[in-house]
């Protein structure tokens, strides 16, 4: 089993052109994880940029990605002193799998916030959480270590809470430290919060935007997922990621299709 | 003075190619408003799609747009039964001004939410609000009618509240009804919430993602702006738009640069 660094590595093969080998461990039965794909896209965007961090990433997911070879095309749209922007596409079999607008910048690890909003309700201590593994035999739980707040996992036992919230601790099992690429994975690692609203089955993400807000400390990350509206077959999911130093290090919103709800 | 419909009109001149004339009224001293530009981009995306509504729009703003002729290029990336995705670019003087990933869909105006989160604190009645006009002589206040909650406008008198919140009522002065294109304007119409944190001057938006969540009722819209973190020269701003029927009709997040803060 390769580490996260190797699984997200990209090789530059030309001006704005990269190759990768997508790792089937970073997925569930149906598809490779969108956060994993965003980590691969971010590797290419950062490589093609003078900046260090994927500050802003907006991704459209068009098709399911498969394990194996993929190409990444980075079309630089603007390079500035504080930020650079690129249109980045993941390609398999000559078809676009995902498109992303990625803005890179260089965050100062020592920056102190001028203003920071209140943290969400804390995730319970690790020993009180559950390390749920889905029964589909996916590899995701072999590479990502997540410990879930039991109060947000009632949907597992057919008792969805009615609140679109899921909270968990997150880290990579191979010891890969929390960084901007791991954050790309963290913002899309939770089960869909709509499961707590009675949604059933797979909820394909249509669009996900996430922002890296600070350089995280090594160690466990707290991942807080919520949602505002489930209507007309669409639902939104917001994720905040907080590091061990109590700092907001990433925030995301995605909009997804929900196939069925049980009322 | 042209109406909002005319100001955002696009003319198809080829396969995925459109022309527009950007209206200087939809801006401030420094630049045309980003929401106005997103409305123009959405017109082109919807025209090129079998669907009716701009369900998801993620925009990177590269350069200041000027009043006058502009071109819009719509690169369709996927067309599906429930949604279509396109990479849409606004061009002036042969340079990309803004890039957007736009997913179109067709929302059901009669859809009832399966779940809706709590509404934010209400905007006070119109007669208790202030119709602040910036002293820069911009045309924006001539085309957009906004009434601000005075408690969120302390920054105007040099007394920022310390809370990154601004609330206002919003409508177009020409009677153009609330629709998906007006929502594009509404999500970027507030002054920067960071003004209430002591930020000074213009705060250029780097990225803004917004989602249309329901078909709004005609009439005033309530616009609620908040933020979570101001650090390292970056701040986020979240906007929710609620219609007169008490429904969440749009939600957005942007990330922007803040040039200076006064502490």
C-alpha cells in the first residue's frame, strides 16, 4: 500500500501537463473519492505555480474516476505576486473527469488571525468515538483513519438524527502530516450529512469549493460537516476542518444530488 | 439607464460564443461588480444549456472589468439530464477577466424542502433601515435598492462593530423580478463584511462560489453576510439570500484579499 504522498504524486511531462496513477485505495465501491482527486489536482497546480499552497479550489465533478493512469492539464490563467490562478482538468480516456479553478498562494504558518469566529461544538475524545468501516470492503478506511462522533452516526443503525451533521477526527494512517493536500482529502472524507436526513445511497458531488485558511499543525484534524437545505434533489454540505492548535485550517461547501429520501 | 435585463443581455455570435456590452452603472469607482459579471456569465451559460437555472457558479476574478464590449466563451464540459456543466470565460481586450465553472439545472418552483436549516436573525423592517449610498458617486446605488440594518453599518461612522456581519434588503430599482440572474448580483452586493473588523479600502474578491437553491418569489430579498476568519491578508464572506416566502434561495462564499486593517 503506497503512502498518501505517492498516491497523489504527479509527474511533469510538459508545459502544464502532468501524469498520475490514481490509487484505488482512495475510494469507495462506486468511485474514487473527490477529495483525493482534488489533492492530485492541487499537486499539479502547486507545481505549476510559484506559490506553495492551494488557497482556493472549486471543482466540478463530471464522471467517475477509475484507478490507474490519468493526465492533468494545468492552464495558468493569471500569475500574481500574492496569488496565481489556473484552470486544471483531470483526464482519463481522453475525457474530462473533473475541472477545477485553483488559486495558489503562500500562507504564513506564523500568521495570527485578526478575527476568528467561534469553533463548532467539539468532537468527543477519540476513545468515545467509533471507527465505523462501511461494509462495502472499500480501501478508504485502510488509508484514512477516522473516528466518528457516535451522536452523528445514527443513520448507520437506521436511526438518522434528523440533523444534517457529522463530526469526526481525521488523519492518514501512514503518518503523512496534515498539509494542504491532506486538507483536500479531509474536506470530502465524511459520509454525506444528508444520511442523517434519511437520504439513501450514493450522493454524487456536483460541485465542491474549499479554501485552505492556515497551515495545519501535524496530528489529528477535527472535521465538522453540516448542511443547510435539502430540496428538489439537491443538498449542500459545509465542512470546517480545525487543527490541534484550535485553528480553522480549511472550509468547504459542496452541492450534491441526493437520489432518494426516506420519510 | 437600461434595465437589469438589458444590462446583462448576451448575444450569441457562434457556437459557445457570446457578446455583451457591460454597463458602467453596475460598479463602484474601482471596478464593475463581480455579481453583475456573474449574472452576465450565467446568461450565456443558461443560453448554451438545455437547463433554466444557474444552480452552481464558481468564479475566479482575474482582472478589473471595464464598461463596454466584452466577449463570453462557453465551453460545455458535460451535459446531463439533470445538470450541465460549462467552463465560462469573460474576455475583454483578448484577456480573461473572469473564469467560471457553471452548472445549470432546472429547479422546480413548487418544490418543498425535505430539510431547511434555521433562518438567520431577521433584517429589521425597511423603515428602520438605512439606504446608505457610498460617497464615491458610483452608479450601483442608482440601479440597486438596498436598505441596510443600521446595527451592521457602524464601520460607516468609524465604529466597526467587531462582528463580520452586514444585513440588508435588496431589490433592483427597475422592477426586474428576483430570479437566478438577480441572485448572482445579490450574493455580491453587500459591502465587505471585513469593514466591520476594521478593514480599510477595497477588498478584491479572488474566488466566489454561489448556489441557487430555489426559485425566488418576486419582491424584496433579505441578504445576510457573515465571515469566519480574517488572517494572513485573506478573509471569507458567506452570504445567504432569503426570499419573501421565507426560503433560502441562494448561498455563497467568497474569499478575498484585505489590503489593510486598523487595529
